[in-house]
C-alpha cells in the first residue's frame, strides 16, 4: 500500500498544507448550504446565484493572481492567499444578508483560485519535472483524506443542527487555512520567475490567453472534469429518481471513490512521465468513462439488489477513469506551460474546474434526468470524444513550444 504522505522535505510540507486546506474544504462542502439557509436565512435560489457569481469572479482573477505568483514569488503569494481564504471563511460568521454574502463569497472564491495557482507554481519551483506528477498524486491522496476528515467534522454540526454548532465548524474551517499558511511559510523561498525569465515574451501580459493550443487543452479538460458534479449531483439524482437502489448507496459510493483515490492514485500516476504518456492515460480514461456511463445506464428498471451491484461496478470504473484523467491532466498542465509563467498558466488551467462546477449541474440534469439511459450514453460519448481529441491537441501544443521557444532559451538548454 502506498504511503499517504511523500518523503520528508518540501514535498511532505506541501502535502501537509494540502491536508489542512482540504479539511477546511470538506467542512465547507458539507455544511455551507445548510448554514446559509438555516442560520443566515438566505433562500436556496439566492445562495446558488451568489455562489455562481463568486466562482465566475474567481475564475477570471485566477490568471492575474497566478501571474502575480510568478512575478512576486509563489511562496509569499500562496501564504497571503491562504490567509485571505481563512479571512473570507471567518467573514461568513458575521454575514446576515445577501449582498454581504456575495462579497464574502467572491473573496473566498478569488482567494481559493489564486491559492491553487500559487501553490502549483510553488510546487514547480521546489520539485523537479520528473517528480511532479508523483508528488501531485500524493497531494490528491491527502486531499481526499482531508475531505473525508472535514466531512466528518461537518457531519457533527449537521447532526446537532444548531447555529453554534455550524459556527464552530466554520471557525475550524478558517483555522485550517491559517495552519495551511503557516505550513507554506516554512517552505524554502522560490525566486520570482521575472528574475530568471528571458526573451521578449517577458513583457507580454497574460500570454496564456494568446496560447491557443493551451486554451484548447484547458477546455477539453474542462469537459472531462464533468465527472466531478457527476459524483456529487448526477449520480445521486439518478439513484434516487431512476433506480430502486437505497438512498444510503449515495454515501457508500462517495466513500468508495474517496478511499480508492487515497489508496491507488499514487500508483496510477507512476506510468505518466510526459505529454505522450499523459495523453495516452487520458485517452484510456475516456474509454473507461464511456464504459462507466453505459454500466450506469443499465441500473435503471432493475431490482434493488441488481441495481446496487451495477452501480458499484460502474463506480469502480468511474474512479479508475478519474485517477487516469487526473494524472494525465496534471502532467499536461505543467509540461505545456512556460517555466517562467507556471502560476499564470496554472491559474488558467484551473478555470476548467470552475467551468465544470458551473455548467455541470445544467448539463447533467438535462442529460440524465431528461433523457434517462440515452443521456448516459451521450455523456459517455462526450467523455470519449474529449479524451480522444486531447491526443492531437497535445501534439499540436508540444510542437508550438518547440517552434516558438526564444533563441536565448533554446541556447541555454544542454545539447542532446
């Protein structure tokens, strides 16, 4: 069984910071909607509107905050944004109306998006290219462990159902980001990319927006990230509305997914070593995703026992597809980004998650609750098409990097 944490050193400190961060996220995911409705008193529709606005703002500012990490140094930027995230969570404790809620949510989403980009830039500065995907696999494992712990803490507040209980776990959430900031501050400093960058591209603002191959890679990856709301929204709706399986299966499948990623993500990522193997892993994930959707489609109109068995089988395929897609996308996101603009490019690559979370509920409810089994097949075809398209797009992107490399950068590379 692989170790949850990587070896001692900066890698382990990054993992512990991720663990602290994800504990706070787990608390937030479980309790936030109930807190805003039962304690703050906001209508569900207004909560949805406010969060949509907040994550839209967060996706837009991710690129400039990532660029700030490149130019000012990723460690200091990451620490500042972790503190800002903790402050945003703490501000939810005093929110009592819709507009303050939107402001606090925008601060939270902005800080979270920037923190993700800055932390990736920090990782790139501390970990060699050959080790990045393996370290990211460890971080994914610790993320799932933290989410599970945070969900358990949040579950205590939900079981009590009182305002003090909800406020207590939100305070725990805020403290988790303060601890994350403390851990990040203990990492070695990484020189700002602006101090080492060369070539005329240094003066281009938000170069990633002009990088068409990288933009296409990001959009295709966003399609594949529809698996995220699939587990949290699409599958629960399908189980409760279209199958005879018991409702407790929703929780069981979430535990299965989380536990499998904790145990096997590191092992799955070992086969990914560059853009070619990353594209191959993503292509395989698309085949598995199609198989997953076809299996899920068969769970309708079955007896309870058969439906449970089919859904369990589909969930095993789903987590296998998820781990392959995650490992491949991490590799592409880093390998196709210029070394002097890792933060900026990771800020943009992270918008794929926001797109999936924003549009995913609309797409999944339309396909699965509207079209039933046919919707599953269409969704699986969409996954397969996007994963297959990533192979030629990756070759396109890799080719442009070889052709567009500044002469001064090329000259600095050792001959092979």
